[in-house]
């Protein structure tokens, strides 16, 4: 059986507060999940049973771009989150990227070397 999960990588260079990080991760989870539900329903249905999520940290926007590019290349569901700019960040600041729900081995080939947040 293939394990399906979702990974969210969060920028640490922005020094976001805990609540801000939680909100940004929430946006990423919901949007990426919906994309998977529509385009990868088998993966989504399997993931929906337990909704495994892993939150990782990255040092820069460049690393988020790398993850996004690899996910797109592998045709995995993903979501880049850009902040609206109402509180801590400037409008349009890219805060995190979500990959999946998708098979764990595919996501790990992109993010497996990143540390937990």
C-alpha cells in the first residue's frame, strides 16, 4: 500500500509569529488538498482517512521555488501561499508551499532532506 501525505515547507527567514505560521500553513493545506481532490482523487481519498501532514522549514524563498518547480515537474498537486499583507508581512510575500496529498516516496524525493519546523 502506498502511503499518501502532504508536506508544507515554511520560510524561517521571515520571522513570522506562531499564529501567522499556523494561518499560512492552513491556507496551504486547504488549497493543495482541494487541488488534489479535483485532479488526483485516488490520492486524496486515501489521504483523507488520516490526513497526514508534515511541516518543514526552509531558509529562503529560493528554496520554496525549488520545491514548487520539482512538484510541478513531477505533476504533483502543490500550492504556493502569498500573504495578503494585512498584518506582519508586505502584500505578496511568499510564505510557504504545500505539496500533496501525494505518494510519500514522491514527496520525499523533493523534501526528504528538510528539517521539521
